[in-house]
C-alpha cells in the first residue's frame, strides 16, 4: 500500500512541475495550448528521469538522463 502512495505522489509531483511551467509561460503571454505543449516538451525528460524504473538500475537511469540532456555524451 505504501508503494501505491509513493507511486501516486511521484506522478502528481510530475504533473505539478509541468503545470507550473505552463503557468509561467502563460504569464509571459504565451497562448494556453502552446504553453502546455512547450511545458510537455521541455519537462518530459526531467519528469521521466525522476520516476524509478523497476527494470533498470539507478546508475543506468542516471546515465540515460545525463545522455539525453547532453551533459554526458
């Protein structure tokens, strides 16, 4: 049961990150649809990398995140 609560918390946290980014873009004058599309594109990898995948180790997940961000090639 605790794992379910943690999983839901991680997903909700990811949603909050995307919504806050979209709200910031709308405050800058960007249209609603474009703001959320931009937020989804920009925040996909940070949110995806924050979710632990059971089939991979932590080191592999960190390596994939660094590789996708261009920090580590």
